[in-house]
C-alpha cells in the first residue's frame, strides 16, 4: 500500500528539482539578456 506513495514522492522530488533547474536557467537567461 505504501509503494505508490514512495514512487509518488520520488516523481515529485524529480519534478521539483527539474522545475527549479529550468526556472533558474530561465531567470539566468533573462538576467543575461538585460546585461
């Protein structure tokens, strides 16, 4: 019963880390364009 919760946490953690990296690259690109 708990296996799907563990898989969900793994997927969510990967999604959050990927989202932060994508958001960081987008923000860095916008800052570079302003300079």
